[in-house]
C-alpha cells in the first residue's frame, strides 16, 4: 500500500517489478494479449532521484528507451494485470534459480 508522501500518486496499490536491472525479462515471449498489457505498464523513468536515471532496456524481445530499473509498474492492477504479474513472477523465480545454480558451480 502506498502512503501519503511522494507515492500518493500511486495510491492505493501499486506493484513494481523489481528486476534490479537484470536480463530477466529480455526474451520472455508473451501471448499477444499479455504483451499488450505489459507494454502499457513499462515504467519509464520519472527522474525520481533513487538512481542515476532510466536506461535503454530490452523487454519481451523489444528495446525501450529510458526505462526505470523496476521495468514495470502496475497502479491499481486489475484481474488481467494480475494474470500478467503471475506469469512474470514465475519467470523471475526461474531466473533467480538459474543464477543460484550457476553461482554454486
């Protein structure tokens, strides 16, 4: 839940993907309807000051300019948004597991 400070523009609920500049979503293939939803939620840099600014990012097989390190932002997500969030959460979990395995080797 978002507070009353600077984040009030995202109230009452906002979900950010936290991929921390990873390559996690670079080549994930989405069905047409999910890709349309994803493209509507790309988190373009707003120069909030928490980092040095947006970067060009590859998301779902395409390049986008000035994207926030969180990659996507869902303000007051609806049922279709949650369907996409569930899918990208699974992709993130796979990515983390692969990285964990590679680190152990």
